[in-house]
C-alpha cells in the first residue's frame, strides 16, 4: 500500500473501521445483484444510518463518488479491501474447539479470502491430533510452535471463562497480534496486541434494558 494511503488510514476511528466492514458486506450483495453504482443514501438505508455518516466515513478514506451516478461499487469494495485486509492475508486460530469454537469456525470458514482459520487448540485428548470441520486441532502446549510455524496473527478465544488467564498467557507468549474474546471474562493483554471483546450477555442485557424502558413508557402512556 502506498505510504500516503497508509498515513490516511492510520488514525481511522474504530467505529469507522466497523462501518467499512459493514459497507463492504452490503456492497458485495449489491454487486452480486448486478448493481454497478450506489448512492450514499442507499448505503445508509441498508445500514440504518444517515447518509451524512456514510459520506463522512468515505471522505475519511479519501473516496468520493460522482453526483450523477454515486459511488462505483467495485472500486469501493477494492478500496475498503485495501484498507481492512492484509495483502498476504492473516491466519487465525480458534482456542477452544467446543460448541462456540466449532460454530465460529463453521461460520467464518471461506467467509473472507484474507482471513483463514488454520488451527484449533483444545485440551480434549479426543480432539487433539484430529481435524474438526477440516481444521487441525492441537494441544495448548503446542501453541507457540504452531503459531510460529503457521504464521498465525489472530486468536479467537472460545474457552470456558475460567481458562482465560492461562490462555492469555499462552497467546502472549506465542506472539499473537490480535485477539477476539468471546468469553464473558475480560482479557488483559499488552498494548501491542489488539483486543476486541464480544460478550453476548452484555449485548442481550442492553437490548433487555431498552425493551424495559419502552414497556415502562407504554405503561405510563396508558395511565
Ligand atoms: P464448550 O464447553 O462447548 O467449549 C469449550 C471448549 O474449550 C471445550 O472443547 C474444552 O475442551 C476447551 N478448553 C477448555 N480449556 C481449554 C484450554 N485451556 N485451552 C484450550 N481449550 C480449552 O463451551 P462453549 O459453549 O463453546 O463456550 C465457550 C466460551 O464461549 C465460554 O466462555 C462461554 O461463556 C462463551 N460463549 C458461548 C456461547 C455459546 O453460544 N455457546 C455464546 C457466547 C459466549
């Protein structure tokens, strides 16, 4: 990537990166349907956000469409790809090949060209040395060696929450660069490791809170 583009995207807000990923997903569907150009208000409608937000995000990555036709979908997909993806791709490991680990593996396999699940780790002796959904499964003790051999950059953690301390230690020691934690226990990593936590219960409780608020309001309006 040219240095200019690299400088441009260095300071992109996390939320913009999230939205760019979402835009690309929507744009790929549009492209599949044979659409060539798209306006900001159409992207906004799909994503349930404002067109101002879409234009602001795309301006941040230095892309502008034409007034008459809008944005060229192929060009925009490629540009977002240049920003998000690593040219050579990144290999991913799943730590904990249980229910969620397998579901995540199944969902993510072949979803993105530049992200490949190349290994799973588990303590279950029936899983170690075997393939699960086509993914070779290793013992946690082998993590450092396998991460180096297979050039794994990202780990997805799906172990029981009590196993977070030992798993984190192993991942740091193995030289992992990024972590996506699906367990409810927060992970502590040094600053040079990018961490994203996804806690389903928190998300569900957030929805529950807003549902409760709406129900209270309805009740008050009825009185
Ligand atoms: P699970 O028991 O089915 O799977 C956990 C797997 O981790 C097992 O295969 C186990 O052998 C393995 N494991 C245990 N210790 C390990 C270690 N030190 N290193 C590597 N592997 C190890 O549990 P699950 O339902 O898949 O849930 C896993 C985690 O994901 C939990 O923390 C849970 O809270 C979280 N989670 C699960 C779901 C879900 O829908 N199942 C949803 C959100 C979050």
